[in-house]
């Protein structure tokens, strides 16, 4: 359990898969006889572990191989792997017989819960970090080697301060709504879907609409079609039809650990090529299987002479108004961008996410963090924000580094390796300059 008085070597902010993977990396470093174990604490605002719980739809599957779990790419012999979890659950033979690289999100969630239970001593749930600052009375020019995190704990939001030599920010993606749409009891973002759905009287949902042409939108449209047989489901998509996520082997190489170096050390032109050619591995695209499921439902409708699944293609939402009990949605429709208004009982905006944005948490510390010409954080290869020399403690990012480290920044593919690199960097910097140079040479970091 944590000691409330101590200064931790590492405090992680947010405890999704990224910082869970880091907690395991630190645990494994400790187990391998590190002389002075790295002390760490992970603060998570949710009351218990949860990985996009509101999108744990019954048939949703993972979008990466189970081998890209929390550890395997860093340490294939780890006891925290998905295979170790299957073995512990007595399901390894059954899983193998299923011959499928892509478990359901529900099963992967169980794996993550199993893994977090083994590092429970390092985690505090119900603890939201509200800001990070220098210790009181520190004059910036003196050089700060500690940071203070302000934390709101529990339902009563009791305040508490935690000290750290390094922080690892991993607060996740930020839901994005269409301009002119506010969330309310009948206008939801996909990130709150299941929670809101369970609390709604389904009989009232006769005309429902799902906005977006990404994986979240397609999965929710399929779910609503199956769960609400009395309802018409309108899919409002900006494309002509759902486009498939490129999951082919050569394209998949952009998620390999080595692709991070190619992106990080590449030219502007290289980076641009990653995005131009490979955005369709992840954004605004849908797994082939889900597209076919939806098409089959739409075709069955035609055969039966009904239109339960209606595709409003080449259509964008431009605004949402409440009109009594109705949700009135303004749309730009079709090839001529004709303006229309339609009423729905429910509008689900599966309109994606913005990248992780640590500026709010950093507050006054932000002025020690250097930015590039485009105003984005400069980040070293070891995921540490480049700071002015007087800030000697490390601020690391897990997420929010698409501009420096590429597409895996917000995904699971490179978690195991990335968190190992962060752990290496923290350990090396603590060990002192000599060891630091050696380890950083290996992982390509800079000594600030
Ligand atoms: P994640 O968002 O999981 O965790 C951040 C945590 O920080 C949250 O638990 C949050 O509560 C907490 N937090 C935020 N602010 C805080 C604060 N101030 N104080 C304390 N805690 C705070 N990728 C992939 O590669 N394969 C896949 O199959 C999927 N599947 C998938 C499904 C769905 C529905 C979504 C929306 C996304 C995916 N992704 C994905 C991408 C996704 O970003 C990725 O799977 C992980 O969630 C990234 O893990 P993180 O820990 O970085 O963020
Ligand atoms: P996304 O891929 O960013 O898709 C958002 C969609 O919303 C895009 O089609 C976008 O169109 C559209 N959109 C935005 N504003 C709109 C508007 N005003 N009107 C109409 N459409 C609008 O987001 P996502 O589907 O939530 O996926 C995010 C991440 O989660 C991805 O990494 C995805 O793989 C992952 N995910 C995984 C699973 C799973 O593992 N099973 C499930 C869900 C999500 P434009 O592109 O034209 O703006």
C-alpha cells in the first residue's frame, strides 16, 4: 500500500492499459533484483479498473492480436501475458481450439482486470489528479527535482497532495462531439453509450440515429438494430459507405516497435507518408466483419420490404436542438449538401476523440515544457517532454505523442515496448549520468 508521506520515483496519472503496462514493467524490474526498487503509485479517477466499459458491446472484438498484450513484445516470458491469463483461467486449450487472434473486448477486459489485481498495491482508484505543480516555496531558478500532484479522492472529493520525482501522464483520449451538439439525456457520445442505454426506457426509442463512419458507430448501429426490433436505426455517415480498416500484413508494420524509430527520426516527408497512406488502418474505418454484418441486415430488410436500417450517406451533422421531447438534428445531406432537419428519439454521436491533452493538468508547469513551431510539445524518444534545464524531474507522456512517435501513440500495439522504454529511462536517469548514457544510448533518449 502507498505511504502518504513519501516522494515516489514515479507517479502515473490515469490507469488504463498504458500505465497498467508500466506498473507491470516496474514490478518486473523489481523482481529482477534491482538494488533499489523504484517506488511508484498510480492514480485513477474511476472507482475500479475499467477500459472503455461503455463500449463493451457483446460481440465487439479486439482490433489487435492477443499477442500485443501488456507485456509480450517486451518480455515474452512474462507472467502477465494474455496466455498466462488464459492458463490461470483454465481456458488455454479452448482458446487455441478457437483459432482466433482477436478475442472479444469483454475477454480482453477480464485479462486487464486480472493483470491489475496483481499490481493492486501500486494503484489508488477513485483518485483524480487535478493539477501538477512545483513544491510550495520552490523558486523556479533553484531547479526542481520534485513535483506535487493535487489529488481529489473518493466521492467526497477530499484533497490530498502526492510528491513525485517523475510523472507519467496517461489520461487517454478525449471524446469529441460535432460542433453545435451538446450531450444530454437523448444526445450521447459513444464513450457513454452502454451506461446511458441501460438507464433508458427502450420502448421510447423508436427512431434512433448513430453519427459517424468509424468502428464505434458501426458497432453501435449493429447493436441498436439487434436490440431494438421495434426501432428504425439511421446511420448518419459522412462517407459514401463504411470503409474497411486496412489490417493487411505490410500495412500493419506501421504498428511494429521499429516503426516508432522510423517515424521519430524520419523527415517531415516520411511522417506525412505515414499519415497519408496509413490513416485508414485506424481512423474513420471499420472491421470488414462488422461492415458485412450491417450490410446483411440492410439486405434482409430489402427482402422483407422494410427499412429498419437506413443509411444517410454523404451526410454530416451540423447542429442539434431540443424541440420538446424531440431531438432535432440539422444535417448536410448528399452530393448537393442539401440542408435538412430530422427528429429522433435518440442521437448517438460516435464522432471520435481528440488526442490526449496534458496542458490543463500541467498548469503553471507548462512554461517549463518546450514546444515545436506548431505549438506541440517537444518529446524525447523516451517519451519525456523536453523541459527547460531547471526542471530536473521527468514528465513522461503515454498518449498525445502522435506528432512525434506516430500512430501507435493512442493504441495498444506498442504498449509493452513503450512502457519498458519509459521504465528504462526513469531507472537510468535515477542511476546517474554514466548508467544513464548507456541505457539512453540503447533507447535513443537525450540527457536533458
Ligand atoms: P485509457 O483511455 O484507456 O485510460 C486513461 C485512464 O485515465 C482512464 O481510466 C481515465 O479514467 C483516467 N484518467 C483520466 N484523467 C484522469 C485524471 N485527471 N486523474 C486520474 N485518472 C484520470 N486500441 C487498440 O490498439 N486496439 C483495440 O482493440 C482498441 N479498442 C478500442 C475500443 C474502444 C471502444 C476505444 C474507444 C478505443 C480503443 N482502442 C484500441 C484505442 C484506445 O485508446 C486504447 O485501447 C487504450 O484505451 C489506450 O490506453 P490508455 O491507458 O492510454 O488510455
Ligand atoms: P473515429 O474512427 O475517429 O470515427 C469518427 C467518425 O465520426 C468519422 O467517420 C468521422 O468522419 C465522423 N464524424 C465526425 N464528426 C461528424 C459529423 N459532424 N457528422 C457526421 N460524421 C462525423 O472514432 P471511433 O470510431 O470512435 O474510433 C476511435 C478509436 O477507437 C479507433 O482507434 C478505433 O479503432 C477504436 N475502437 C475500437 C473498437 C474495438 O476494438 N472493437 C471499437 C470502437 C472503437 P470524418 O472522418 O469525415 O470526420
